C-alpha cells in the first residue's frame, strides 16, 4: 500500500508542478503549487517523518497561500477565468473519490500495526529531536547552503521589486508632468 501511495503521490506532484510551470494563469499556477506542497507533506507522513510533514504544511503551504493572496491583489486574474464544468455531479464524485483515497492512504500505516519506520530515531529521541540531530550533524553543510541560497533569493526578490516600484513611480511622474504641461 505504501508503494502504491508513493507512486501515486509522485505522479500527482510531478503533474501539479508541471501545471505550475506551464500555466499562463497565475491563480491556476498558485493552486497547483499549493496542492503539490500538500502532497509533498504526504510523502513525509508516509516515511514516518510526522514533524517534517507538519512543517511542510505550515511553512510552505502557508507561504504559497500568502503568495496566492498577493497574486489575487496585484493581478486581475479572475477576469479571465471561465468555468467549464458541465456537471456538478462529476466534480462532486471526483472530489469525493480523491478525499476517500487520501484518507485510505493516510490511515493505512496506522491500521497495518506492525510497520517499522525506515529510519529509526536514536534511543529516547522524539521525532523533532531526531530531525535536529540529523540536520545539524550529518547534513549540516547542505542545510547551511540551502539557508544561504534562500537568503540570496530573498534579497534578490526585494531588489527586483524595488526596481519595478522605482520604474512605476518614475513613469507615473512623467505622465503626470505631461498632463500638467498640456493644461
């Protein structure tokens, strides 16, 4: 059952991220990105890393939802969306089937009973402690490199946003001065 769940989640994640990259509509891209992040947390839960699954849900899906809210504010993306569903029952059945399938996949390890985790934690360590031990001993360098990359990406985003704001301010000032000269 876990192998089936892994392959199902993997195919769905790849499909959702393909929609994220290939979609021209911002709202469709954000929705598929959020759904892909939720399914990645499902992979963590399947591996027995409950702490990482919850962190994935809270941090990354929360960040994507904040991005979703900003996209709704800055872009008028809802004007180009036209619903094409012809039958509400089809949508209801597909949604219900997906929900039942996810419940069965997440409930399977607890029902199985005799499953052992892939990576047992050290004696007396809970899941968050085990994650911390592994991150800050075995994977310290990749962890620090990822932190630096995120910091560089954040600074680059701030700089690019600042340049766009300056360009908008100068172009609007030029338009305003042109209107004043015409009057």
